[in-house]
């Protein structure tokens, strides 16, 4: 029975989602053979590249098992063992070589075709350049190798290619010999990387590239040459990325004592890339979306994205590269920790409070739904079919929350002692999440026994809060619970830090100190000293634990906290809860309008910074509102949210005009104050356009035309795109013409239309899918239209299922080209249980259509079949 039939049978049996072909953590065994040294020789050509490899292999332990190598789509022209030709007969994608002694030299020559590689894994072509992506299992598409992260090797890489087509030849480490004037107009460069690394960190880039260059002197005084490579025309757009790189290098030294360890650090920006960026040793490869930025083409949030991703990849040099993962079940070891580090860095660079709110918003928009649906998995999963499907918000963002909780529990100094010990113990090793926790425990003397459950249990814990008075004291009971997730029926209480405080109901001030309550048991009782004043609880301050809070509070109390809580996250959360409470009913939104007015006034009076106010003014998204209910009422949510928006817009029209006047015109500066002002001005403009006056439309049109930044131009365009006006059509047409050829900006043009609330959105998206600029081979473009549309709750979930059909069509078309891209599109359909029976059936029908399609990829089959359970 083939794999697909097995999956279908498993689905019939309604068993737990342990798919056939799954790889299990419990089956981990150390590698039988190590490869201390590798030499690679690439003779490049887009149609056919020849890769010669020489592996020094050494038996690991006392056994008589063969050397096992992985390979995918390789045309093997010769193989040799200790200099003697051998016959190799691969079984599927594996090759076994019997070796008599304890060490040997194994050599291969294989032929691969970058031009035909549309999966963007291994060596592929992007706009005439040759680029690699090896994480997680792409190296096997380059040559025969034990493609697993616990085999660490020192690499020497010679790259030879046409000097005109590929004037720049890059690989990991430091550049060595350069050979010029080779036959046929070719040249070559040899790179050596002294640091042993797993093959997923190997990288090669060849092409006509120009660099923005700079330098950095490390804390011990070593000079590092920095270069960001892109097309000549885009070099000036790399300045923000370069500044972020230097800031990251300095920050990692100051905060973690981590210094860079090679003479060169290269970054390359490419347009065709499956993910955001990749931390290859000394040669980071980026999706150009996270490198190129200038005020004309990048919004403030794009600028922040660039800085955050540059920092993330740089920080991997220690958390990921110097200390790497033993196996892919440990992915969050490097990703959760590195996301936490990039979040800390970003908070240090700007407004920490707003950054935290943005991180929480992102976590709840993507990770909470993942944890609540059929794709739930713990941050250290125990089985997978296709590891590419596990680069999830859970591994990354919940992983970062788990690290953040450790930081809160052991304190900043303890955490630093823990990371120091972790690096001291494990530098140069491939380790596990357990090694990480053990280092934290040993360095701080804390007991993290129960904390380890975070690594095993999937799902979002709930904390119910009960409050009463006893002899003047405030007694709070925190009750934690957790629903089952697929394959995990029983959940145990987790250890978490819960920051809380009391806010005076009269004074509006905090009463006493904030408490960091360590919850361990199912029920935790907290006692606050007697207070005279009535009080309100400020809960989960700073979002110290990634949980769902269930607490009773009236709208008046929430409005009071939204105006007075001294913790920005909790204050923002109070406003969110108030909005959710209003939006869950058809009640008059007056309470919400006055809370918004109060916060806006606090901003104008200078009591709150503009960035926070802009954040607090945003209503919860339709999807987030839907996530709160047992069943998503697609039309009702849209109708009520639109009504509330209109009430806030018309009820405060004068205030919004005042805010627009106060906050617009902040130029192109990227200071937190200027960014905050732009954000708030654009929120004001959106409300004004929503109120529908001719003056507002004119203001939006003028802002669109005269904008000094993409933030303001997009702000105006987004405000207009939901309207049915000539301004909308004119600005959309202008935008497309003005930015023709700029991929990242044209992506925005697709996205803004896919997210529109207009009733003709589905038809527009169908038309855009036939637009000459649309392409399913470019992951960014696919995401900008189809990915964005799937996030448009009102129109993706159109009752007739047309949105689902569009997604199914696109998914199946992409699967033949790029399975990783396709598999991601299955995720929105996995939410079928949350919708009414009719929609649920239509969503399932698309998933079933996918699983029944002949020769569908393993990536997609795994996602679609898990989504159906
Ligand atoms: N390790 C990278 C993410 C990444 C993962 C897989 C990729 O393959 C398509 C690419 C990049 C990071 O965390 O940035
Ligand atoms: Zn990462």
C-alpha cells in the first residue's frame, strides 16, 4: 500500500494523527558515522551543475553498520571508497555503503539542475543567480550526505563558474584562493569555514551582485568585513539592514557576551525564497523583503521587520550555529531562543511596550489558533512526517514565550548565567532542549522539573481568576486548566510566572508592589494585604504567561483599566477585552466609543505616547473576534465590527480630525516618536474615511499623492480600498504604475486588495489571480494574494465556498512547483470545526479534494490529512 492509501485508511479509522512514515523522537539514535571533514567542488551552470564531494568519514562507536547517506534527485556519475570506484545502488533516497575499517574517504560526483529546481530547496536559480537553501533537508538535493544536524563537519568549498554570469562567488567562512582566467571564461574561488557545522548551514551564492560594505570591530578588537549583496540598483536600499546588523553585533556582545567569530559576514538578498531568511554560517541568505528598505518603498513595520530579521539571523550565529540542534525535534531550541533574543533586541531599540503588544498580538493571531486546532503540537513535537511543516508559530513564537517565562522566573542575571553556562558546556555541539533547561537549572539553582512540561504539552492553558475579600484582604484564586489536543488527552498543570497587581478603583493608581506569582498547582491562591479602597486586578502584566485569561469584569471596570492600568500590556488588554465584550453583542457601542475617546485624549494631552495610542485604537480583527466564540459567526462579526467602527468614526469625528492634524507631517524619521505619530495619524485617517465625508476622501487622496513615506501612502490606500469611490480606483491604478517592477511594493498592492472588506473582494481576488503580475512560483507573491485573502475572514469564508475553492485550486497548482509553499495554504482550511456545518463541510471538501489528488506531495498530504482529523 502506498503512503497516500495508508493515510486515507488511517483517516477512515479516525485514529490519532500519527501518520505512516512518521519520524519519532523516541527512535533517535546517534549517527553511526561522523564526517569531520568535507570538500566540495562546484562546477556551476544553471542547467547542469556538477558537484564533486570528498567526505572524510569516521565510525562513531563500536558497531558494524554501514554508512547511510541521503540524496534527492541526484544523477550520480561516480562514487569511490578510499580511491577505488564502487557501485552504488540507492534505495529510494538512501544509499548504504559498507566500510570495513573505522575511517574512510568517500567521494562522489553528482549532477544537479538548479534551473529545474522550483522547490527552492537545495541549489536553485533566482533571477539568474544561483542560491542554496539547505535547512532543514535541502543539502541532500546537492550531494550524498548524512543530512542530519548532529553530523558536524569542517568545509572547504571550491566554486567554479562563468566569470560573466557569476562574477561573485560566495560560500561560508573566509575566502581563500581565487583562480582567474580559467578555460571558457571561467573563474573560481575557494572558501574555508573553520567552524564545524551541520550541512543545513551550508550555503553558496553565485551571481552578478553588488555590495554595500561596512566593518565592525568586535569586543576583543577583531575586524569583521561586512557586506550585503544585491543588485547594483538596490545597494542604497540596504542601509537600514546594515545599521541593524551592526547594532545586533554590538547588542549581542553587550547583553550576552557573544562575539562574532569569522573575518567576514556576508548577507545576500534574493527575491525567490521560501521563508524570511536563513542563518547559514557567515553567509546569511535573505528574502529581499527583509533587507531592502527605504522610506519610499517600505512602511515603518517593514523597517522593523528588516531590523528584526537581520538581528534574528545574526543571533543564530550563537544560538543555532555554534550550539546547534541534535535533531529536528529540537528545532525550538534554536528558534524559540533566537526569537526571544530578537524580541529583546527590538524592544531595546524602540518602544518596548509597543513591541511587546505587537508580539502578543501576533502570537494570539497565529499561534493560539494553531494550538486550538487540529495542527496543535508542542514546542518539542514527538513525531513528524515532513519537518518543513513544523516551522510554525508554535515552534517560533510560543517557543519564545517559553524562554521569556524562564527569563522572568530566574531574572535577567540568572538568565545570563544560564546562557553563559549553556555556551560553555555546549559550544561546538548538537544538543537538546533538555540540555538547555539543564544549563539554566544548574546556573541558577532553580527547580525547572515541572517547567519542562511546556516542552511536551500542546495547547494554550486557561487561567480562571476568582476574587474575593476576606477581612479587607484581597484573595485571588488562579485556576489553571487545559483542553485536550490531538493525541494528547491528559494535560498536567504547568509552572508559569504570572505578574499581577492591584489598581485602585478610586485613585486609578497601583496599590502596592507588583507580584510575580509562580503558578504550579491547578489552583494558586494569592493574598494581597488589606486595602481600604475598592480595587481592580491588573492581570498577566507584560503578558508574562502565554495563556488565556478568564476573568469577570464589567465594561465599566474594563474601561477604567483601559484608562488607568500602569502596565501597558495590561492596559491595552483591558481595551481589547472591552472591545470584545461590545463586539460579541448587538449592544450600543457607546462604552467603547468613550473608552477610545479617553485614550485618544490621553494621547493628545501627552500622557500616553502616540504609538501606544495608535495600537490601543485598533479594534480586534474579525478573526480574533471569531476565535473567542465556540463557533465563528462570519457575517455577524463583520456587521458588528463595521458598525462599531462607524460609531467610533462618526462619534469622534472632530477628535479624529484633530488627531490627524496633530500627528501628521512627521517626515521620514524612524524614531519611535515619528513612527508612533504616523501610526496614530493613519488610524485617524482610516476612521475619517470610514465616516464617509467628502473632506475625508479628499484628505486621503492628498495624503496618498503627497506622502513622504510608504507608511503614509499605504495608510491612505488602505483607508480608501474599502470604499466604493473614484479615489480608490485612481489610487490603486497609480500605485501599480508608480511601483511597477518593485516586487515588494507590488506585493502590497495585491495584499491590500485581498484584505478589503468590500463585497466584490472575492471576484477581485479571482481577477488578480489572472493578473500578469501574479505568479505562483514566487512565494512572496503567492502569499501576498492567496495567503492574505485566506486571512480575510468575511470573504474567504463566503457562504457558497467560492473562497475555499479558490484556495484549493491555488494549492494544488502550487504543489507541483513548490510543496512547501503549497502546504502552508492548507492551514486555513484546518479551522473547519470552528465554522457552521455548511461551511465546515465545504472546507473539508477542499481538504478531501487535496488528499484524493494523485501524486500530491508529502508536505501537502501531511498537512491536509492532519487538518481533516
Ligand atoms: N532558520 C531560519 C528559517 C528557515 C527555515 C527553513 C527554510 O527553508 C525553506 C528557510 C529558512 C530562521 O529561523 O530564520
Ligand atoms: Zn530562526
